[in-house]
C-alpha cells in the first residue's frame, strides 16, 4: 500500500462522514465503518514486514557466500588456517566454560567461612573442594595434602590447555606468512611471463592469496593473544582463591582442634 493509496482512503472516509452529517444537522453521527481501511493497513504492514525479513535473509546469505568466496580465493593455506581456528576456538571455549561454570569467583570470604564451618551448605565446585578437603582428615597436614592434590590436579591441566591454545595462536600468523610467500612467488612467476595475456590474472591472483592469508592469520592471532591473557588471569585468580580457601580451612580446623 503506497502513501497515495493511504491518503485517498482517508479522504474518502472524511467525505463519507461530512456528506452524512452536515454542519447544521442535528442527527447523531452514525459510526463510520473503518474495517476495510484497517484490513488494508494490516495487510500493508504484513507485506512490509515480509519484505524486510526477506531482504535480511538474502543479505545474510549473500554475506556468507562472499565470505566463503574470499576464503576459497586464499588458496590451500586457508584450509589449515581454518582448521587451526576451529581447534583454537574449541580449546578456548572449554577453558572459558570451566571458569564460568565454577562459582569460586562469586563466592565471598564470609561465605567461604560459613561453608567451611558447615560443609553441608556448600554449593557448586567450591562446595566439592570444601567437602573433599574435610572428609576423613585428622591433622593440619592432611588438609594441606588435600589442597595440594587439588592444585596438582587442576592447575597443570589448565596451564597445559592454555599453552596449547597459545601455540595454535602463535602458529596462525606464521601460516599467514607462508601464504604470503606462496602468493608472492605466484606474482613473480606472472611477472616473469612478460607480455603473456594471463600475466595480469596471475599477478592479481598471487597478490590476492598473499593478502588474504595474511589477513586471516592476523584475525586469528590478535584476538587470540588477548584471550590467552584473559585466561591466564583467570588461572591466577583461581590459584589465589585456593590459597585463601586453604587458609580458612586450616584456621577452622586449628580452632576446632584447640
């Protein structure tokens, strides 16, 4: 429904009203039937919404196709780069899930003290650590041994995954550099052909491979370095929390023993 159609509809409704009820008329006004007008407006709104949704779907599909064409044009180096990105994303997601699933960041010192006094109230991963550190212990050394076991089981595993993730991220720009070298070799080969008709396409293809692979490697490496730093800080926070929780447990056990 165009703006001209809407204006004509409103004019016809207005004329209908004033023809039925002149200014000097004393008869009460009769209701004007606006149902056809409402139906036309609702239909126009639905058509507009469907048009917008179709346009969004088409634009998203075009974006995916363009991205795929760019990746394919980067040559065979884009395949290991793509796989490397998937592996890095998987490892990073697992580490991130571990830290967000645990409740040690949300647990305050006062809550830890309360849970250490009554381990039945403890919840989440912190509760599991507290109950494991208290079950069957008889001396302070037993508690220290339990926390040492927890650190040995958790911290090295986290550090190994972060180290592996960092290796993947460090490899990404090197793979991009390899693609750059291959692309430049293709470019020099095209230049060496001299006045051949395919020289321009070969040179353009080599430059394209060099730039796309470099860009892909940097796109993986730059956010990856930031993410690795974030995960390392999370590991340090987790270690600090275990130290504080061990101190609270030792103080509680010493007070109970005395």
